[in-house]
């Protein structure tokens, strides 16, 4: 069962913007050099945030790491600066949604609930600014799924006592709709399909999960985390076949 303490960590595992061949530290150095020359660069701020997130993801969330937490805090600072520089830029709001969640990993339950609220707002803002932003739909779909994976009591507790007012709006239907939109907009992004398949499994819609997992197996690696996602998809396919053997 998901707990409130692990909620936000799960909300922000979304596709990276750098290619699998990119060295995020080299990417970060490039954009930090650009920021040294022009601290007011919107693109350099949100892209530096993205590079920092990619660096932080190399240390698993389950492993305590002050260095990783510091990296995520810096990513959030860059992302917030990007949004301040260009409030109408969808990329900045999308990156901020990711950075907020990552930075909250070392915080307490109440702070994580507040972070989950802000993640949703930032994802919705990114979509409002760019209705074709696949990553923002992924964030929003995952938000719905992770809230629904909490127990009814945990959702009630978060909503009534910890400021998670929007938790009552979460639904499996919205999780599926937003993730299907992400897949439609970016059909070669492995994580969109993997997350959608997981939601179908959660809803015991195994026949709909299987095509998504088959697609994951056939897609080329394009993101630094894709090899890991393919392994997860293979394991999930075994679960699907065990619960609903293919005819």
C-alpha cells in the first residue's frame, strides 16, 4: 500500500528531456556557463534544472543521500527562477513540477502533501500554456494514479487535516485519460506507456495493459532511464500474463 510519506516521490518520476547519450553533468556545466553569462536566460534555467534532476535520479530514492537532496534543491531553485522569468513558458512549469517533488523527498509528510498540491497546479498550468505538452499530461495522470493508490483513509486524512484539498478530485478515469493523452502526443516515449500499463493493471484491465507493454519492449532506448523502464515493463508483463493468460 502506498503511504503519504512516499507519495510525492512517486509523482515526479517523469521522462527526462536529455537523450540517453547525454552526460547530464556535461549538460549542467554547459547551462551553468550560459547562466554565468546571462542569469536571466529562461531556457538555461529550466534546462539546468532538468540536468540536475537527471543527476539526482542516478541515486535511488530509497538510498539516503544529502548530496542528492542538495542537487534536487538546486534544481527547484533553477526551475522557480525559470518560471519567474517567463510565467507563460510551459517548459518552466513542467520542470518545476518535477523539481518540487524531487526536492520534497527529504521533507515531512505535511510538506509532501503541499508539494503534491503544487505539482498538480504546475502540471495544469503547463497544459494550459501548451495543450500538446506530453510530459505535463504524464505528470497529471501520474498525480491522479498515485492519489488513488492511497487508502481511502489516507486520502481523507490528507484532504481534511494536511491541506490536500484537491485529493478528492483524483480518479482512475482521469489517470487513464491523461496518460493516454501523453502516449498519443509522444508514442515513442517508453515511460508514458509503462505508466499507462501500470494504471491498467491497478484497475485490473489487463487486456489493455498488454499492448502498452508490448510497445515498450519494441521501442528503442531514448532516455537515460529507458533500460530500467524496459526491465520494469518485462516484469509487469509477467504479472499481467499470470493474472490474465493471453489467449
